[in-house]
């Protein structure tokens, strides 16, 4: 309780403090607004009382006036000697200590402790334990000092029994559930933790659901309501999402108009990402706006803005879009404020903006920066807002982020066709020391002394530019080949520069040492080229290369639409034992065949050619292909051979067609898809010395058909394929079953 006395423009000469034994009179005087020799009123007394309470050190404050003396009487809160947590197993002490605001040597405040209990409750709700019970205990350890214990009964983990949709007709419940990050509980939920109910995450799911519909033609879609009911007897949530889909639209007439002198709207028409008759897509409208804005800005009009104007035709369900380019208001970025980042450094966030303080304000650049920040994977949420600056033509950009863990430790096991059972342990950090750097250390091994060691490091903004520079150190040994052991070790230096948002170029230099050795059999059992390699071992390669990458794929792990293509030019001969020029590449196109079934089709083509720049090629200079490119064959299972050994070839071509869809009757949280595919290709040609009589140097086609299971597991994408060759040569080596831990590309 607090009391004050009436004072109207009074003046005091002294301030007397009573009861501040631990805090000290000076600390009290510094927290009141009344000063000797200055007039004050009741408002000043009230403000002083509030300010003293706000320190948290006092349970009672009384201010009175006695003659020319202001008397401040306080009752001190006890001090907290130590804060401990009891009963917590799912959240460690250090994480809870970071959540609560009550700290050792701080005041014991009932209001602060109540808010701390709510913070702990929120932390447990975030891991699915909404029924956690939290109480406190205090122990007097000295006069005015107590130990505080938060006693936690963690309770059972809440689960999500079902996610239901109401009002959906175009898409099934299962198809819409695949869009959400919140999933129904399953046997994998203890790993994925996607069955944790969280109101913020559910709001993000509503946005994801809206984006899905907006990108598939449903421009009038809205989420009517989202209801989460907890059954306290089973501790499970039932979530019901009611939607209004509206009608499906296609693009009508599309035009670009400009009111900016010197900018011709018709010349910008080719930048539009969709054509008349295409299914309406909000993302394509946004990308069209960005492309037009970039072109106009680069032409010397930094303040120009692009605004889409939609024209609905309800009679034929089309939306005509006119992109209006006007001069816009002259506004400059006064400053960029970054808030909420506890680990990631400010400059890591700021560098994702194409604009800086003093530049012309550009909303398109803000949208791009938000997308880049979200793609980093450093944050659980990214919000960018603006507010007026110090003048009418100044804008303050406010970036609110929330850091999330970016390090991981993994142990993976699998089966490699060539090496048998394999296991790998790795430590990875995507945001090293909050600097945005990537580092990974991995050690793997299998049977027969097969070993691999890798260290990878990438600096995404080398020398302050958007250049991803890094290095790779590697050492690999294998005894899986028929007649010899193979070992390689080396280093790769690389730098990647973006050309456009979809196009990038990578330059590499690789130095590699290669050792061949007999596996203990008579050297006479080796074909001549391999005997030459064993005799000359160790050998070295010095390689420079350039790769152009084009990537418009919508999702790296589960692509539905887009193109991924690479072309590499490679030259060896700056020292070392290899002298050649190579060119090779691969293009893959993804397209959703059925939205309702989530059926995705893809086609891929690849090829390569190598030519010696000296008098011959070594075996390891030529291309080796097999089950990775044409399933149904062993690694190095096709192409020229001599005495059973794979020589590789100078030329190859491959093609593949595949369709995949969610596996029926399997919960969505499993992320398992069923695939059917057909592969074809050839490897031929030979420029290796001492290889007379080799088989398969002429072009002969191979082909296979098969089915597979794709599992987007918590450990990364896994594939299990079974293929049957339908075209092959007698000397080819087949392998029906193949397991791989690689991605789609």
C-alpha cells in the first residue's frame, strides 16, 4: 500500500529516507522525481511512488512532507539468494533460467514471480506440455535473503488427435493437412515434435493454407475459423479449421501500364511470370511485380512503384491483371532497426537487404529481404514493418526476428550399393557464432576399411559481397572394387556468385591425390590400365571448373514445380597427372500433375563429354555411371569394360521420367511418398592407354523401370528403389535394389 499527502507547488529542502537498509538512501533518492529547492505537486509524488515500486525492491512505499523535509518511508522486499528448478526433465535448468526474470541478488517480488510462472508455462506449452503445474517454495537463508525454488510437475505431453477441415471441396483433408506444419500425433512425433499445439504456429498454418489456395486459383479463399478443443481426459487436441474456398480463377488479360516518363509499359510485358489462361497465382503476381520493379529501378527510377490492379470477371471466373508503374512518393530509408536477435549479429540480418540507410525506399526490396531472411533458417519468425521517420520523406524499417537453434548433431546409417553398410556421424552449424557461416565435420565408415572424412566451411558474404566462398577438405578410402583398393584425399576451394535470383555461377579449384593398390590378388589379374595405375600410384589431379546453376524449384526437399539445371566446364592440367577437358550437365523439370492427389511428375536429361588435352586419359579421368543415373544397375555397372574392370567412357547421355505421390494409408507426418520411374542412358567411348579389346566402347542403350519409396525423414531425404533392367548388355552388372541418402537433384 502507499499513501501521499497533499502538496501544491511546495518546495522542500531535504529528502529523508527511512527503511532502505539494504538498498541505501542514495538509490531511493535517485528514483524519485522531487528535488530539494524545486517545486512539486501531488502528481510528482505519485510519479515517485510508481517509480520506486517499479524497481521491484520495495513492497511498500510512503511519501510525506514534514516541514521542509520530504520523508520517504519504504519496506524492502527480500533479496533472492539463489534460483533453482525442481522436477524439470524435459527443459534444462539453463533454458529455464533464461526464461525467468527473477535473478540471484535481485528482489523477491510476488508480481514478478507470477509472471515468471507464466513464462515457464509458455515454455512447456511450446513442447506440448500444456498441463504443466508450477508452484514455488522459499527457504530463509539469512535475514532478508531467501532461496527461491520453482517446483515443476511437467505432466504428460499433449498430443493432437485429429485435424479436421470443414468447407473444403476442391481438396481433401489429407491434401490440406500436408500444407500445415502442425501434424496429427504419430509414432514419429517424438522426433519431429510437429504434433505440438501452439496458437502462433496455428496462425502461421492459416497463412500457409491461404497461400496454397491463392497460388492455385482461389483468390477469394479465407479461413473462417480455427477451433482447438482439448480433451482433458486424454490430453489430446482436436483441431477444426473451417474454410471458404470460393471460386477458382484463371488469369484474364494481362497488361503493363506506365505513367513514368521514359518507361514504356509494353517493353516490360515480357517480365510477367504468367500468361492469359494460366491458373491464377498470387506468387506469380508478386514475382511479376518484383521483376518489373527491378527493371525500372535499374533504369534509373528508384522511386517507381508497381501496383497490380485486378479485374474480376465473374461470368467466366477470370482475373485480369494490370501492373501499374508510377513514380511513387519520394522517400528515403532513415535507418534499419533490428530487434529480437539474441544470437545472430545485426550485420548478418542487414546484409540481406539490397537497400541501406540513405537509399531510396523500395517496398519490393523489403519483400525480397523478408524472403531471404526466412530462407536462411536462422529464425522462427521474421516480421518487417515500417514507421514514419524524423521527416515526412523518411522511413524507418523495423526488423523483428526470433532466433532458433541452428546446430545439429547427427548419426546416420544406411546401405550403399558399392560399400555395403555405412554409418556417418556429423556435427553441423548453419550460423556459426551468429556470423551466418556454415561449418560441418563428418566422419563415416563401413566394412572392409571403407572410411570418409570431410570438413566443409562456407562464408556466405565473402569480403562483404554476396559471394559464397568456402573450402572442403576430404579423405576417402574404399576397398569395394573387384581387384584394387582406392583412396583419395584433397582440398577444394570454391566461390559462388549470384547472377540473378534464379541463376548462379560457381568457380572451383580442386587438388586431389589418388592411390591405387592391389587388394592382395596377383597383379596379373588386373587389366593393363589398372596395373599401370598401381605401378604409378600415387597420382594427382589439379582441376579448375565453372558451374552455371539455374534453380526455380519451389521446395528443395519436396519439389513440386520448377527447373533445376547445371552445366559444368572442367579443365585438368595445371600440374598433376591428368590432362583433359570435360563438359557435363543435368536438367530436371518438376510439375504438379494433380493438386488433389498431390501427384508430381518430373523429367530429367543429362550428358557429358571428356576429351584428352594430352595423349591419353586415365581411367579415373573418364565418366563412370551406373545405378545412380540408371537404376537397376550397379555403380559403374555400365559402359566400357576390360577383363571385368570398368574403364569408364568419354561420352554419356541419360534420361529419366518419374511420378510420385503421398503413400496411401500412411499418416501425413511420416512424409512418405510412392514413386514410379523409367530410366535410360548410355556410356561409351574410350581414350585409355593399354585398353585394346575393351567391350562396350560403342554406343548401346540401357533402360530400366521400377518403383520406389521416398521418405522425407527427420534425418534427411531417403530413397528406396527397386528397378528391373529392360535393356542391357551381357557384360553389364545389375543391382535391382538401391538405397540412397541423396536429394531429388
